[in-house]
């Protein structure tokens, strides 16, 4: 039975989810593609690399943005956007002028500074907190190991170093809790190709629990988060999103969930592990590899994925491509091309090719990736949509209009459900089709 005091939105309510703590559930039926929830960002920060191409205030992608006259680092659509963002930008403006090239707080530190400022100027509940307040966020403080606690202390030191003039700091213990809350409840805002645009806090969206069989998907319209159904949802059904990339097998997914969110998933997919065999497909040979050989290769694959993640920070594109090619060659002796570890390294190789504008190389990898992606990911996956989009744009660049139109239309079909038919990204893609 629902408590009369349970906070509600139209068709939704907060409730106590068995074994999961707080949760969100439907009070009416929702159809596939229907919008359940819109939530403006409580606080958001544009990633440094996107400055100049996106507005620091509303995250709109535009040409001819106007820069801040003081720091000349932040860019805005117009005076209105700049004025609206000033209470947040002023936290960084003078500091960026003072530190110059040495101004380099992490995105988490930048976001946390904005949350502290917002809590001071808006102590009352905001439009982003109709169902869940930021102060109610779970921190999992008791589950933090020494390494995670040390990282938080480093962030606190950076906060004190780069922010002073416009911030009132709580004591260290309160800052540890806040950083732990941000780490567990923060969102990454991405564009239509899943490129990183920034970080944000969306309290009401954070109320949703995780499932590897999600019934909703979260997308972004500037600094507004939108939640849409990707399955039919019945009254009384809990609303689940996915916190992680769903490509990987059960063990990998749960390792990630335990490391980042301190729980294991017990959804149908994790209980049955029914997709794991396909995701870990082995080469069909007359003399199939032994179980020990497969186990060793999975261990190698996980290690090379971690090695590549670190190498991206200091190796050249040619060196990164070599890591991809060597690992694909080694894994290919045991794994089929549709194996998720092969797909992971192909995706990384495709990214390097796109970076160096090797369009043919990127297309070759993308063509190998798209079919297995469509099989491994759920319906209406943003990963599948973004891959069709990348392929479509590559085909168009390489003057293969027929294949380009087909791929872009496949992307649009998924995005109309996930993003909504009126999303600016869809309008942009339709314009690309017209212009070609």
C-alpha cells in the first residue's frame, strides 16, 4: 500500500523498493517512447574540452558563441545565458584568470563546488527535487575503501586550492559525505554520438534503481534530463534505468556495479546469465580451445582494456592503434568477432581512426561492430543508435549516400523512442539527410 505522504509526480511515486531502498514506480500505464519524467539539472558543469562549441550555461551546441569578457574561457549563446550562469561561473572566473594554465580541478570538484554554492543560495527544495532531495542522497560512506577515501581527500584539497573567494566550506567530514554522494549519484551528459559533454546532478532521476533489463532510458536536452519508456510499463511496476554499459557479461557488469555503486544486481539478466554465452562467443574450430585457455584469454582481455584506458592519457594515436590491433590479433585466436571483448577493442580502434580522420579505417571497424551491438544491447539502445549515426556520417563523408541514408534512418528510429521525436538532435540528423 502506498503511504499518503509518498511524494508523487504525474503518474509516478516514490516508494520503498524491497531490498533496494528508495525507488520510483508507475501509478499508471506508460507506452514505449512515452516521457515519464523531465528533471532540470540541480547543478551542471560543461567539460573543459567542449568550451567554445557548447554554451557553458545551457549546453546548446552552436557556432559563434560569445566568450566571457573576464576569463575568456567560458562561452555563451547570449547575454541571458551568461547572466543565468553567472552565480555558478563566478566560482571559477577569477580563479581561472589567476591560475591560467595551472587551473585544472577535476570535473567532480567543479560540480561539487556548484552544489555547495547552490545549497547556500537555494536552501529550500528546488524544481529538481520534487521526489528526492540532494541532501537525501546515499553516500555509502561505510563501504569506501582507503583508496576511495584518499581520492576524495585529494578532491577536497583541490576544492580548497582552486575555490575560495565565493565558497563557504563545511567541515572535512561533511565534504567527504558530499563527494561520496556526488560519486554515487552524478550523471554524465553525452551528445548523440555518446561523446562526453559534462557532469550534472539530477536528484529526481537519481531516485531510480538499476536493472540490466531497464524499462526506461535517460537522455539529455541541454541540461534537462528526460526519462522515456523503452518497454511498456504497467501500474505498480518499478521504474528501472541502467547505471552502466550493458554490453558486458554478468560478472563484468556486477564488478562495475560493486566498485562504483556498492551493490550487485539481481535482475533477470544477472540471475539467468542467458546472454553471457553469446557475449563470450568462442571461435568454432575443429579443435576448440580448452576452458583454461578461454579463461586466460578473458583475463588478458580485461587487462588490455584497463591498459588501454590508462594509455589514452599519454600514448600517441599510432601507439594506441597498435595496442588495439595486437590485442585483436591475439584475442581473435580464441574469440569470435562478435565477442564483447573483441567489440570493445574494435570500438577503441574506431575512436582512434575517427580522431586522426582515417574515415575508411573507422568505417571498417564500425561495420564489424554494428550487428553484434544490435544483438547484445537491449532494444532502443543509445549505443546502437550512436553507432548507426557514426556509420551514417562516415558513409556520407565517403560519398556513399545510399548506405548513409539507410544508417541515419536506423539511428533516427531508435532516437525517436529514446530522445523523443522533437529532440534537436533528430532535427539536426534530418537536416543532414536533406543537405545530402
